[in-house]
C-alpha cells in the first residue's frame, strides 16, 4: 500500500512538472503565432489599402453621377483585370501549401486567381468592404444546385445591385440604374443580352442563397437560430458568412491573442502556486531544523 502511495505521489509530481513545460511551450508557440499572423495581416491590409487608393483615384477621374456607383464599377473592373492576368500566369500550376490549403487568405486569391468565380468574388467583396460599401457574396443556383457560380451583391445609394466579377459584368435597367438580382431574375430575357461573349448560359439567375446553413451539421443550424433571434429572419436569409470571414489573418490574430491571454493567466497562476508551496515548504523545513537544533542543544 505504501509503495502504491509513493508511486501515485511521484506520478502526480511528474505530471505537474510536465504540465509546466507544456504551458511554457504553449506560451512560446502562441507568441510566435501572434507575430506571424500580425505580419501577414499587416501585409495583406497594406496591399488592399493600395488597391483601394487606386480605386478612389480612378473613380474620381470618371464621370459618375453617383459616387458609390462609380466606386462599385471601378472595383468590379479592377478585380476582373487583376484576376484575368493572374489566371493566365498560374493556370495549370499547383500551388499547394499549408498557407493556401489550410488558411487560404484572400491574398492568395489575389495573387493567383485560381479559385475562378470564388476568388474573384472574395477579392471584390474585400475591396468593397474596405471602401465601407455593404456587400454580400452570393451563391447562384445553377441547374438544381446552389453554389454553381459565385457573384457579389453591393448596396448602392439606390439599393442592392448584382455584380459578376469573373465576367466584369453588371446589368443596367431600362432607366439606366444598375440592376439587382431580383431585377435580372424577373426579366432574364431582357438582361441576358448584356452578358459578354463567352458567358455561360447556365448562369441564368434562377435562384440565389447567401449561406449554406446545412454545410456543418448542428453548428450551422445553431448559428442560424442565433442570427434569427438577433437580427431577424429576413436579414438572416440574406446574411453571407463568407463576407465576414475574408480577413482570415485578423480573425486568427484575435483568436490566438485570446488563447495566449488564457494560457498566460494559467501559467502565472501555476507559478504563483508553486512559489507559495516553495515558501511553505521552506518555512516548514526551517521550523523542523530549528526544532532539531533545540533538541540537540538540550541534549
């Protein structure tokens, strides 16, 4: 029985020491991750800041009756221009890496354009967000399935308008205003003539969704319920999660910082507890030694 108690005591002591090593390792790992995510986030932000500045300057030179419409059209045109050039360069090349596969930041789409309509939509959405123009990534219904083609909707001064960055396409209504998805869906026979040569006729605006609420079982339905309670059912149906997940390095930076704070608190608590125990042990040892000294003196 005594041997078992000693064994359990020794095992517990070893586990405590190992937990200290794990906490120290986690502190270092999270600090390194914070530095990496910060540098990547800072770089990506500066790239998009430069693009946004170019859009503002270009739009200001054009004769646009509406400033927001001008910024939307210029962003659409720039997205298509950047994407087309890079698609030709990187077409047929595999660029698999932990960064591109696991994180897949918008900067990767901007550099390669390998995600086709998805990459174009992410870039345009990020540009519009940086311009403070409300927007949402939409998944067009192609045939009987949603997600066959990605597009973007932006909110102009006249309401929501639909944009197809892969084809540098927006539609114009008979009154000269930019058309919404509902406008195009209602009268595709009229609007299809505005599509460029080579446009896939399957993209006929028969339906749209903004978030696939069944993609992750349990989790996504719960998120949908929460949104319905907070922003309402109608807003939830047109809510695009992807639009809010484009700044991936910012998100990772914030999550990592939160984890680091929690681990740091746990580490500090453990060090304080260890220091207290060391002091208690030293006091007890001092008391025992003084007692032994007294006994020796008496003898």
